[in-house]
C-alpha cells in the first residue's frame, strides 16, 4: 500500500491527465491572483508561477489516482465497501 498504488478503480491515464491539467490551471490562477494583490517582486513571479503550476498538477493527479471516487466523477455511483469486489452494477 504505497503512494503510487492505484486506489481509484475508475482512474485511467486520461482522467489522471485531465485532473492534473485542472489542478495546474487552478493553482496557476490562484497564484496569479495572489501575485497581483501583493507586492511580490517581479523576479519571483516566474518561480512562483512555475512552482504553483507543477504542484497543482502533481496534487490533482495524485488525488485522482488515490481517492476512491477521484476528482473526475459524475457522482452517480457511490462506493460501498461491502460491494468492493462485486462486478455487477
């Protein structure tokens, strides 16, 4: 049971990449908003935006891969631990 073990049975490469893009975009916009509101030195903008974008992508992908329902879910299915190995809907 390690960090890279898949805990979301519905996670695919496409959903993980999509979650990484959403996370990167969200973190980037938040960092940009915060940088515009503060008196942050201009030389630090590049480092801050790159750091926030990469950390957003990593956290978005990790949450999609690790959380049982993931980030990209339609909410129509609820995970019931008693039916974890059941193959019927």
